[in-house]
C-alpha cells in the first residue's frame, strides 16, 4: 500500500465505478445532497434516542459518544465478503484462544511475547477468571473488527473491539 495513494471504494483507483457499487451509484448520483444530510441527522437522532452509544474509557469523564455511522454504505462484493468472513472468523477464534491462554497456562507470557504487566495491570483483566473454562471457549461474545479497504479485495484491520460483560457493566436500570 502506497503512503500517497488513497483508495476510493466506490470509484477505485481509475475513477471508474467499481462493480459492487454500480447500482448504488446510479441511485446516489440522482439524490439531493440536502436530503441525504437530513437523513443523516435523522439517523443520528434515532441513535441518541435509542442509546446506540459507546463510552470513551481512559478519560476521567468516560465520555459517551454516538456509534460512528455513515448513511453511505460500504459495499462489499460476494467474493470479497467470502474472503473477509473467513479471516474475521479466524481472527475471533484467535482472540478467544489468546484469552483462554491468559486465563489458563499463560504460555504467551511465559514465552515473553507480551510483558506480564500488560495483562496483570490491565483493568479489563479479571484474575478471578483464571482457571475458569467458559462454554464453547468463547470469552468474548461481541467482537467488532474495524476494517479499511485499501484496494480491490485488499483490507487491513485497524483495530479489534472486543467487549465482554464485567463487574462495571451498566444494567438497563442504571
């Protein structure tokens, strides 16, 4: 990936509509930008009303923000999705295997691949989980893999968002 090139998912590098976007582009090109901005504001308001938010932890005030949302979809072809879904499934299995290791034999720590303090001093680490076998080996049930498309069929992971219930989780009542 070149530092100087930015890949446009809709237009590609040659400024031609990419096949997965053709039908969408035909519709999008005829839409009024004011109407799209209004629809975007409606979506944001709906997110606020229904509580589709997240907290930014690590700051003293744990700021609550709307989940990032764009009314312009990112369209992935069937072949791109087939490849991505296999990779995402593998990645989630790896995250759960890592968590199993951390809460059991800690081989990754013994091998010195990760500093022990990175785990033991992490506020998400739950020492009471050491030795606990979770059903199906699934420690994290909700995982969001943030991807960026850098070329046709070329994706990179920006970050993994894995959340599990904790002692500090908010209940619906508070």
